[in-house]
């Protein structure tokens, strides 16, 4: 994949399709450190790539929350929110 100068990142909802929920709590809204760690690693591993984020359902909630809370730490050029059950208007104001 070295010939491509972009990467797509997909945030999936926990329990999607046949995946079983592992905890009683559906979402961990304030636990975003794992995402920040992974996105930082992407930036370091692929410094010349453009990143595009797509979130599905609860995954789109995480994406919108991350982009609105940490706009300077996000490497993404665009965000696609599919079936987001919350208002994502604030996210739009923090995109390049």
C-alpha cells in the first residue's frame, strides 16, 4: 500500500452485527485515550499520508467527539458520520 498517499480509518460500533458486547456499559464516552494513542501512531507511521475517518453509529459518536474535543490532535482531512444518533454540528467547525 505504499503507492497510496491516503488511509481510511473506520470506527465501528461495539456489538455490531455478530459481535458480542464484552461489558455491561455500552459506551465509554470519556475514555478516549486509546483512540488518541492509535491516531498518533498513524501519524508517526505514515507521516506523508492523508487520513479520512468514517464512523458508524456509536463509532460516529466517538469520531465526532474526538474531532470536537481534540481538533489539533486529529490527523483527518475529512469525517463521514453514518447513523450518528447525536448532533454533530460542532464537529464541522473544527475540520480543515
